[in-house]
């Protein structure tokens, strides 16, 4: 099939967008769907708390570590090719997860699953920006993309609860198989092959140092080994030093000269740390402290999911009309209110009260995704929008990893206070990123990024 971008009709472009969103659906959903299964896995496999945290963080950290490398690989060798490889590896990893006999094997299978997942989201964004070339149609496509992040994240706990109740915890991985198959067929038939006009060089040192920073940070939190943070600090210093000097760095430091981009990156970490910490702790509370079933737990997450489902597309429209500030401020306020309400959580908290708090949190989280994606790619040259989006996606996964790690370090009440502080930070960043000074910083970045890469870096 030798379809080109110029051959695509409006209907063809819609199918491409659907295909890309299917990949986002399964990758994002798998970051949250497992949370509902954690208490059941704990009982069946007699797993300690740290192993339960690694079931989630092995996935999110591997995604965070490989997203940018996979995006660059797709730019060089072909986005359609890498996208299909990613779908196949993700499906295989999901199958292995469903067959895992021990928690250690499950953690390893989650790693394999994430390797495939890393080839999906950044590559899909590059496909979208290549296919949707008009400013308006691209903005709409990116808006849909941002909304799917919230929708798929919201679906995870609810779908997980239903599947676990009907078929057991292993079924949360089965759902990926038909979706991967459908996306693979649609990609083969409808998605055109494309490559970057400007090949980027390889930065193995930057890739390795970034992985060391992320894994040692989370390892120190989960395993409660504070001395490991010395390694984290040294690796971070070496990473910053190396990236400033590399001709084609793993993460281009020039991106961060745009304050809106920097704010979007930090906002993603804050918001998803809140989500990761909340889902992990709430699932343990609902099924452990309150002794609700997985199905009942999934139903209790329904108001949260509805809040996300309603507010995610609403946020996309708000961002298109008014910019990112209103959505981010509203998101931060709602998430802070929910976090403060959760500080009063105890074993006898009325269910109706839980439903209200979960709905408020879901509404806040639903509002935050579209402005993150929009701010990350706005002002970037089309050829670099995939890399910019990958940084935002990486930040989301890093945030989930940190949130889950904090859930094991802090008391429940302490965690809720920290999440409230992170929500306040989202408000502050949302306001600061829309100032005239911030917008001027964004305008200065594109010319820098359009400079030619030195030939020895190719």
C-alpha cells in the first residue's frame, strides 16, 4: 500500500486520526486500568507493597524513558513501520502480562509492554502533524488527541473493575489484543508512510543518563533508599551538561527556552503525579479498607470518569477559543478542592461524599490534558512537533511514576496535602504561561529550532 499524504481525503484523514487515537487509548488506559487490579494481585500473588508499585512504575518509567528515542527512530526509518512494530510488541507484552505466573514475571512483562507502547504515542502524534497540514484542521486533530488522553485515562478504572469482576485480573490485559489488531489493520490500509525531512542524530549518552535519573529517583522513593538520590543528582547534572553540548540531543534544551513549553512539561508532571498517587491509594482504600469488590470499585470511579469525559472535550474547545489559561486555572482549583476534601477520608466516609469528591477530581483532571498538549506543540516547527509532544508525554508518565512512588512513602493524609500543593502549582503555571513575557519567549524558540543540524550529527 503506497498511500501518500496528498492522496488522503477528509474521510481518509479521519480514519488516520481514529487509528492514532486507538493507540493512545490502549497506552493511556494501561497506565490506570491496572490500579483496580492491584489489590487482587496482592492477594493472589502475596506481593509486598513495593512490588505492587513496580507493576505500575515499570510500565510508566519505561514509557517515559523510550518515548523520545522511539519518536526519533520513527522519524528516521518510517513512522508507519515503527508504529506497526509498536502495536505488535504491545500486544505481545499484554499477552505475556495475562499469563504471568509470578509478580516478578508480571513486572518484566509490563516492561515489554511499555517498550511497544513507547513506539505508539509519539509516532502517532508525528503522523497526525504530517497528515493534518492546515492550521485549523491540525488544531482540531490535536484537540481530539488531547481529549482522548483524558477519556482513556478515565476509562481505565471503570473498565478494569468490570473485567476483573467478570473474568479475573488477567483480563485487564486481554482487552488490548483486539484493539491492537484493529489498529494494525487500519494502519496497514490507511496510514501513509512518512519520514522526517531532517534526520536527527543519535544521543545514546543522553538516553542512558535520562533513564538513570528517572529510575534512580523512583527506586529511591519506592525502596526508601535515600542514598540513591546522590546518583540521581549526579546523573541529572551529567545529563544537563551533555545535552547542552550534543549536536542532536536526546531532549533539545532549546525547547525549554519557551516558557509555555516548560510550564506544560511541569504541569504534566504535577497533574499526573496527582492522578497516579490518587488511583493507587484510592484503589487500596476502596478494596482494602472498605472491602469493596473490584466491580464496586470501578462503579465508584464512574463519577470521576464522567467528569473527565465531559470536561476533556470541553477543555479542547475552551483552549481553541480562549487559550490555555482558563482550563488550567479551573483544573488546578478543582483538583486542589478534591485533594483538600480527601484529607478528611476515613473508614466510615459516606459513599455519596466519595462520589462527589471523585467527580470534582475527574472534572479537574479532564480540563488539564488539552492545554498541556496544545502548549507543548504551539509555536514549534511542524518537523519538531512530534519531539515536543513526546516530551509532554514523557512528563505524563514520569508524573504517574512519582505519584505511585509517593503513595508508598507518605501517609494517606500526607499524600492528599501534597496533591493539593501540586494542584496549586498548576494554577500558578497556567497564569504565568499565558503572560506576554511567556508568549514572547515561545516566539523566539521556533527560529532557533529551524537552524540546520550540523552534518556530523546526521
